[in-house]
């Protein structure tokens, strides 16, 4: 056996011996890490499957309730919505609560619907959903309540930067119109008209409200004041008006 082969075998044996020592010392940990990775992947995949399955189920139940309501089966729709509220997944229980309040309003149960929206506004953690609940309660109270009740719910929304501000202003304008407070109603409607975020449908409604107000004696809304044109810079001469020299009259020779 040559020296090179002998040295190579010794090195191979040393490497094998080190590997065996390493595995005896750390093999359990390596296996544990590998098992942990497999478990994490399995848990993630299982969670994804579980959430998607339950979300799909809640979605089906929720839309079944909507179909029952559209068909006039309010009792069946309410029962289905209660099922979603109790066992629904993701955001469907909250949607079911809002739709249940809407069902009450559809059936003319205004007081019960307002109470349901008030409960949502008092318990909802999401600021936007809380504002939606308040705005919907305010709109219901336009016919069934008074100015103070509507202001209690949407007054803060109408004066802030809320996404519900124009719906709140519309509720305040309508309830003030109903109460005969034409100036205040005009103020709210004009704020909607001046808001760049107002949609075309709401602008159309507001223009009709304002026409009714004018017919009842309210002042005509002031037209927006145009911005004055910029004055010419110092030392710059104003553009001269264009003039046209008239041709001299032709003189006829005397006979």
C-alpha cells in the first residue's frame, strides 16, 4: 500500500469518527429541528385549509340569508343570520349583525333597528364600522325621531373628516328640513355640495333638496366666488386693446 493511500484511509476514518461523534452529540437536535420544520409547514397548511373552508361556509350561509330576505322570508333570514352571528368565521358575524338591523328597518321596526345600530356603535371596536352604525341610525331617525336624536348620533361625524360625513350631513339636513329649520338644512346641504368627495348620486339628491328649500322660502345658495385673475407684474404694461384704423373716406371731386 502506498503512503498516499494509507494517509487517505486514515483521513477518511478520522472524518467518519468525527461525524459519528457529532451525530451522537447533536443528532437528536438535528432531528428535532427537522421534525419542527415539518410540523410548522403542516400547521400552516392546515390553518390555511381550515380558514378558507370556514370562510367559504360562512359566506354561503350569509348569502343564503340575503336571498331569504330578498324573497320576503324575514323570519328565515333572521334565523340564518343568527346562525352566522353565533358560528360564523372572519368578518361574517359582524356583517350578519348589520344585516339583522337592516331587516328590522325593512319591516318598519324603526325603534328596534335604531336600538340594534346603537348597540353595534357601542360595542364595535372598528372605528369605521362604528361610524357606519351611527350614520345608519341617524338616517332612520330622520322620519321617526327629532333633530336632537339625529344630532346625538351623527353630529360629530358631520363636522369631522369621517368617511360618513356627507351621509351624516344629509341626515341632519333632512331632519332640520322636516322641523322647519330651513337655514340649518340649507347649511348642511351646501356643505355636501361643496365637498369634493361627494358622489354624483348624492349631489343629485342634494340639488333636489335645495330646490325644495328655495320653494319654501330659504335663501338661494350662493354661487362659488371665482378666483380673481392675477394682476400684472410691476412695470409690466397692460396689453393694449386692439384697434383697427378705419380707412379714410374717399373724397369725390367736385363737378
